[in-house]
C-alpha cells in the first residue's frame, strides 16, 4: 500500500501567513502539521512508501523538511509543476498527477496535508481493506450541524455505504461530513483519470469526485471519533492551536 499526502494547495485564506510558506509546514506545539500525519502513517504496517505532493513554489520547503524526518518508510516528494493558485491542479488533479508521475499501482491511502485528528488510522485501513474493491472515505460527525455547510455532507446506510452526498449545502441535513481521507483500491485508480478527463471538471475538491463515484460504485464511510481539525482558515487554525493539548 502507498500513502499520498496532499500538500500542493496555496492556502490563500491564510494569507499572509502562507504566502511564502506552505500550510502543512505551519507549526502546532513546535511541530509541523504534516508531522502529525506522518505519525499516523508510521503505524500502518501495510504502507511501504509515503508520497508528498507539493507545488513548485513550496517544493524546496518540503525538501528541507524531509531531511530531518525519521521514519521507517520511504518518503518520496512530488512537484506538481504549478506556481500559482490560479494554475493549481486541485485535490483530484494532484491525485491523478501523483498516480501517473509515480506510476502507482497499489492500494492508495490519500490524506489532506491540513488534517489533524486524534483517532489512529489502523481502524480505517482495516475497514477499507475488508471492503475492497470499493473505495472508502473517512467521515466525522460535527457537534454543530450548521458548520457542515463548509464540507461535503454525507448519509450512510446500515452497511456504511454512502447513500447521499451533498457538497457544501446551505442547510445541511446532517452533521456527518467527509474528511479529506480516502482509500482508493488498486482496481479503482483508473477512475481518477476517467473523472479528470470525462467528469464534471470539479478537480479542486474531492467532494465532486465522491458524488461522481457513488453513482458508479458503492463508496463506504468510516466514522472517526475523537477530535478533528480541518485547518482551512485562521479561525480553524486558532481552534487547532487552542485545543491541541487535548489531541
């Protein structure tokens, strides 16, 4: 199994903090956010290589970061060749780029580089492996349902299959939302390319892909417990810093 950390965004909502520095390398408790993701991946025995995809503007920053990294898995950095927010590939575009560039042919665990969560990943991986050849998504129930309007809102049936998905609804029907955490089985890697070439062209968010995929195959949702922070702007960065002692 391979893992891919998405770290190629330009985080414009955190300007000027991220104008010259990538969001995943911002520090919480004197450690970069991405280090906590690496800690989660380190514990997954099935993973033998971790890819980190960045953009050309910040690629050298990740090269420096990787020099001090100590992990028992191979780390490979990928430059998606973009230099501006306008030219960005988007999350799905970057997944497709990484699959082609690194010639990935294994099951793939994808995680956003700005996700901070307390629950270990082992349960999600075991859940996902049992449901191959179908894809699985990490989901989280927000305490405040109105906050779900920032995310892709999901409904699960009794088998934990996503029965309904709505990207950033004005009035969320539920507080259950999709995290930027995906298990893409080996046999489904080609669907990423198909979506990029023939889908609705919503490559900037992963939600568009989930909605598209669920119409073609079952997609399972694994509910995460504990704490989760999706660090999208100053409000959520501040919340993560304030609550980080409890992670």
